[in-house]
C-alpha cells in the first residue's frame, strides 16, 4: 500500500473540475494507492524535461502527474487535460 501526498497545484486543479471527473479521479487514486502500475491506470515514466516523473490516465483525456518521494510514498503534482499537462 502506498501513501499519497497531495501537492498544492494538484489540489487546486482538481477543485475546479466537474463532479463526474472528480469521482473518476477518486477511483484512480484508490488504484494508485494499491498499485501505481496497475494496468487500469496506464502509468508510465515520463521523458525529457519531465524525467523522474510519471503520468497515469483518468479516462481518455485527463492525466495525473506524480512522483515517488520515498519507497512507498507518492506525491501528486498535477491533474489536467492530456493536451495541456505536459507543458
């Protein structure tokens, strides 16, 4: 089991979302706590300037960027549409 730390940017970006998307994020966060590399999350390591970070899917069009800060601790950094999150 992993512990989740919620970054300020993550919290502020999720606050602005519609309830249906918030519910999907909650389901994904539960999966992330159990196994960050669950096939349902489609988690992958990022490259280039985002090397060291990971992303996981929230449906087709939303992503969460996170990083491992300790062995069993994940920091959630940002949630945004796929076309904007990697900028």
